[in-house]
């Protein structure tokens, strides 16, 4: 009896973890005392000790994976400061400082600016409303920039000038996914080059969080992107952090977990359910510090 020819299974490419340096903020003052996104309900109780314990697991995991984590001191009265992704956008040793949309977070901006200066980064003080890496993601050479709820379209021009890079503006349309990092994640900044193709970042996104025009742009620029289901999007599955191999995701994003494995990534689950009460997840608690 002959064995039927089997089609060679398409092999997932080998992935390598890249070293990362992150900025985090221990959620010592975490609570939900105001509402600036649909996830926040001040009437629901929060548990600060639980938030700290969950956050600690993420912090410990980054160190275990060999990454470096810097800490900024949490300020009393700023319960959202744990979401350091909004504290700036950093490329080549230069930090573009945020200008928060809501007064409740405005006081965080000078604290982040001061931290960057003390740590030796150049700072760019913005004129336009922007919420840092919550809305700006570096995808290879280009900056993907979200607007619709927080950062303005004018900030897209400003961030492009600050770094001398192309900016692709994307319109967010679902209030639950009010920052770009809740709807799109960068998995690996430079795949494709090894096959002689153009250097192109590998990304994953939630299609319905974007308007038609932005979806068309994403399809054209990132034809190999992972499209995440509404179910996985709704549990903040896309609010994840990748080092090019290990992708830290929410344990509820089970479909995304499978998609990542099929592509050769190593998803690791960390539960930040308490921080989700403030409308943030893994990526929100993580700001990448890119050195000069
Ligand atoms: N409560 C915070 C806010 O609404 C959550 C920020 C989440 N950060 C993020 N990068 N998506 O501003």
C-alpha cells in the first residue's frame, strides 16, 4: 500500500526574541474615580493590591525574558499613570511627550517629561493633543498613528516631524477601542527582509475598530497581517507586547493565542483583569524605550 503524497505543511518562520527596554509604573494609586473611556465605571469597586500583584507578574515576566524595565514613580491622584504607554513615544533616544486629552491625566505629562530628561532622553514638547504610544506604533520604518478619540490628526503631522518618518493615519471608530494599541499590535518590526521582500512589520489588528478607508490602507500595506476576531478584540487581546517571538497576551484571547502559534510566535498569558477596569491592558502598561 502506498502512502498518499501529503502536501508539505507550510512551516511557520523561525522567530527570534529581540532585547527590549521598557518603562513601567507600579499601580500603587490605581483606582477608577472618573470615566474617560467606556470601560471605566467608578461605581464598581477596584482592588489596588490585586492590581499591583497582577502588574508585578508582567514586570517579573519581562525580566525573566531578559528585557530591561525602568520604573517611574507613581504620583498620588493619578490613578491612570500605570498606563505608561501614554507617557510618550520614544525612538532613537528622543521622547515625544504627551499632551493628554482629558484634564484628569494632564498632570502626568510633566512627570514623564522630567523622567525622560533625567534618564538622558531628548524631549520634544508637543503643541498637539497626543497620548504617546497609546496612539503611535512603530512598524518598521513607519509610524502607525491612531485618531478619532484621543490623539488629534495634527499630532500625526507633529510626530512625523519630530522623528522625520512617514506617518500612516488610521481612524478609530469604536469607543471601546479608543487608542490604537487597543486595536492593533506590532508583532515584529522587520520580517520579510530575509526573503528578499521589502522590510515590513508583521502586525495583528481588529478590523472593525477602523473605518473603511483605514482598513483598506492596512490591507494594502500589511497583506499578511493577522486579523483578530471581535471576541478576542473585546477582551483586549490586541493590547499585547511582543519582542518578535514572545507575545504577552490576555488569557481570554484564546483565538489569538492559536493564530500566534500558527505563525511561529510564543504567546504567554498574563491576566491584568483589574487594570482592565480602567480600560487598559498589557500594552497600556508598557512603554518601549528605543535608544539612540
Ligand atoms: N484609563 C486610561 C485612559 O482612559 C487607560 C489608558 C489605556 N492606555 C492605552 N495605552 N490604551 O486614558
